[in-house]
């Protein structure tokens, strides 16, 4: 219920006990769950509802083999073992959809179409936000995540987004993790090291 804090077990699942996974159980992820994942993350906020994220869920062996050469060597085996690899990209021309997504401001499209710097920054920022929402939504739905950035973006763009205005940002393995592949948690900054209250 909105306005009610989540239970401790929910916070544990989303943040406190969750880890980046590097090893995976041989357990498939249903397409229906990927649909539910997107239907969940799409409801989280983006500026002016611009929703620039574009996601390719790489599942088939053929698609994994297509992706593999673009990965850094250390990311290949775990990506091939993961049931799904999400390529999170952002549409650089997201503003073409603003008349549909954000009708309250009729001139919203032109604000970005006429300012490439603003459009690029907005696409990257909000696409990254949606990628973070994907991780949290996946965890909320019982999936484990292995996000990473060790790949050749230009190669991935050519392989999976050719002929579009989409650029890749990061990738995230999805599935049911094998706890034996989890590294010990590294230290995090304390509040006083990272935050202030003005």
C-alpha cells in the first residue's frame, strides 16, 4: 500500500541481502516473467515520462553466441550460463514519442529535437534510471541479477541495434543465481562519508 514502509524481508530481498550474481542455476526464465518484469519497471518515473529505455532480452543460444564476441573475456562464461542477458539501451530520439507519452506539454518534442545536448543527456540519464528499475523489479519478482559494463558498446549496438537510434548502456544477466558464485560483499560508504543534510 502506498505510504506504508516495506517489510524488512522485502528490503532484504531488494537491497540488503541481494548480491551481484556470477554463477547461475540451470533453470529457465519464462517469457511471461520477462513481460511482467517490463510491465513493472515501466511504471517507475522518468522525466516527462520520456521512457527512453529499449531492452533486448537475449535468451537463445544463437543470440548468446552473437553477443559473446562483444563481451570482455571475463564476462563470457557467466553470460553464456545465464538464462537471460538483458541489453539495456536508450533511444536517442526518444522525444519523437513525447506527443504520445507526455501530451500535457505540446512543445515537449521540439525542446529536445532542437537541443542535441539536452536530448543526449536526458536519454542517457533516464535510460540508466530504467536500467536500475529493471534490477529492482527483477529482484522483486524473484530473479537474481548480474549487471556489468565489460563489453564493447559499439559492437553491441551494431549487432543488436543496427538501423535504430538506440545506443547500449549496460547489460544485466538474469536468472536464478548459484550462491557459490557470489563474492563477499565489499565495504560501502557510511552516511557521513557520502551524504550531508543542508
